[in-house]
């Protein structure tokens, strides 16, 4: 559970644990955007980077951009894990990369900048589909990342969405993706998405 006091872990059995700056590696108590990977590690956004509760070590590790630019981002928006154990992390200014659920103590081990490739800089949400591929969106398009070869496929919003104004993005048990917006909810089947071959 994320809170202004720190990170509260509530196990199925046993005693609750509250990690704070006084008893862990947390630089401050404010914790947001909590995500659990397949190894039981808990990933969370922190001011200036992100942190991880490393389950195997029962401890907190933090990755602040000011301390090490190579394994963190200055701002983190979202986390999602693909079928091969890569925990994808989206950041501001077009940054996206991944860490490894099997080696979380390394932080981000691969990163790329989508803005430098001519794509929008804002990558607010990531989610994983039933096949274990990670998806995300920008103000202009939807994209998917192939878990095996790390290739990106993009799908423009120009042909179906008037305004991209969403606060939640996830996949339903049925396999459909759902966007929760200010004034609407959009549900779409990723298997029905098609690339438009017409010349712009």
C-alpha cells in the first residue's frame, strides 16, 4: 500500500511491515504508483526516481536519477512486466526502459528515448496483455512492445478517438484493453486492431 508515511506491506499471512525513511533506504516517505512483479518485488514511484521492495532480501532499494542517471529516470510514470521478466518503466520526456524482475537490485538495465525517434514525449501508462506483451500509449498513439525481440508496433488514435484524455489503462480478464477517461470509458480488443495502409 502506498502512503505518505511510506510503503506498507500487508502479507497474506504474518505481520504488516511499514517501511519509512527511519527504518529503510527510502529517502523520504512519499510513495506512489505501486506495482508487484512475478517475483513478488514491489516497484513504486518516488520523487526523483523509483524504489523497489526486493522480496528475496526483505529490503528497500531506491534508484534516484541524481545519484545514477544510468539506472533510473528523473520522473517515473508507470510499470508493467512482460512474459520474459522484464519490468518496463515509462518516464518523462519520452524515456522508456526495463529492469529485470530476477535482478531488481540493478535498477533499469536498458533504456531508449522515443522522443528522439520523432514520437510523443509523454508515456503515462503501461499494461501487459494476456500474451505477456507490454502496451502503452502517448497523446497520439497506442504502442505494443514484443517481449521477445523488443520491437515496437504503433497504432494511431486518429481513426477512433477524438481526444486522448485518460487516467487509467489496463487489460480485462477477457483480454480486452480498457481506457478510463475524464468523460468516457473505451474498451477495445487488441486482436482487432489493424494497421491502415492508406497513404496519408
